[in-house]
């Protein structure tokens, strides 16, 4: 099976293609990534010469390039996205360009292709908005995004829905809870807290720290995406979560405990605008229809994630210093 996967130099995408190449000998991957600040070839450098993986640097808004890349594929899996809420508040334009316009370009290429293509959209539970103290999001929950980031993802989800219902395009949408694991850019909660705690810097916690998220290991998410891509019904949405809710402050304390650091490093800071209070995912549909369930326990997953960051200083330096661009330039020159 030939698949175009976008955004695979990022956190979730890089873990997904690593999983897919390891677990499925029949897939051939074409990989398109713009290599923005959060996309780093260091995360997949050992896969760049893999016989079933071909990397292309480019933007998903490049209609000519995208149309060429989809000519002989059977599936598009779209991980490409701007995803950091704080950045979307400071500069929403790039989120519209990547998440809305980029998805539109990919959908148009899939619709106009001569070959039949299944389109898999990787979305987020943030499109549902904020929950009260009880209940969980289902696939039937109303979309009520509260940040420019989540609004851009909800918009792209609706485009996917429209292309299925209007043009008959074979589409699948997955919506996942908060991911953690190796290769996550250190602006997100868990890698940021690990990095700061190691350096004995303050750990900034928004508001009262009681915002609740459902955490899932990226390996479980990868398996869920593949299950949806191969077993899902056309036009359907599938939630992926692990019934693993934690207040942010408790996550921070667990990281400090594992590293043997004092809770005095915690610094409460002014809450960000529109900060959703709680997310929780009901993944019963995915478990029932896709024969999928999360397998990584949170205790083991968090410990292995912390240990990975402790053992990968070179990766951290590369993504925070900008060296990832020079790595790409060297890699590309060697293959010209």
C-alpha cells in the first residue's frame, strides 16, 4: 500500500511512521513536511534512507507538488498542522494557512486524483471545547472550539466532512486527547517541565494548575490512527483517548518526583486567554468498531518519556537551536 503522510517530522507524525514501518512490511510511505520549527529531521534521521520511506521537503499548500505526490497513492494521512495554543493566540494567521488552507489543498488533490484515495484527517479533542467536572466528549458532541488553534482544526474537520458528503470522498477523522512521549517539541507541558526541572529553572504553571487533560501515549495514538485508517467506515469520526485524566499541576509534581527535584520550582503564572478547563474523551466507539484500546500504562509511559529526554540531549539541542535546518541541508546535498 502506498501512502502519502504529511507532517511526519513532527512529534506525533514521526512516532507514527516509525510505528508503521516497523509493524507493516507492505506499506510504502511518501512523506511531505515543510520542516517548520517543530518539524525536525533529527526525529527520523534513521528512517531517511529506509527503502520504504521517501522524504520530500515542501508545503501542503503547494497545490502542484501535492497533486504530483498523490498520483499513485491509496491513502493520505494528514498530520501536518500548527498545534500550539499559545502561538495561535499570538499569531493566528499561520494556523489558518496550515490547518485550514493546507487541509483544503490536500482534499482537493485527493478529490481530483484519478486513483481512489482514502483521506485520514488527524484532529484533536480541543475542537469540542471545554467540559464541566463530569462527562466525556463523544463523536456526536458539538464542536465548540475556544482558541484560534482549535477553531482552525474544527474548520478543517468540517471541510473533511463536506468533501465526504458532497463529493463522496472516502474520509476518516480521528480526534485524540493530549499526547506524550519521545520527540515532542519542548514548548508543550511535559517536555518543557522536564527540561526546566533538569536545569533547576522555574516550572511555569498556568492559573491554579487544575486544568484537566486526558493523556495518551503517542504509541497508543499511532496504533489508533492506523486502526481507523484501515478499519474505519467512510465518513466517520473516531475519538482516541485513554481514560487517563490528570490536572496539569499533578503532572508537574510527578515529573519533579521522578527527577528528585523540589516542588519549590513550581511557579504559578497568569492564565492564558480562553484556557479550556477540562477535556475527557469517550473512546468506546473506537474500541468497539476498530478493535483498538490503549496499552501503555501512564506510570510506565511517563517514566519512559522522562528517561528518553534525559538520554537525548543532542536532539533537544538540535530542535531548540535551529540546527535541524542545517541537518536537512547536509542530508539533501549528499543525495543530489
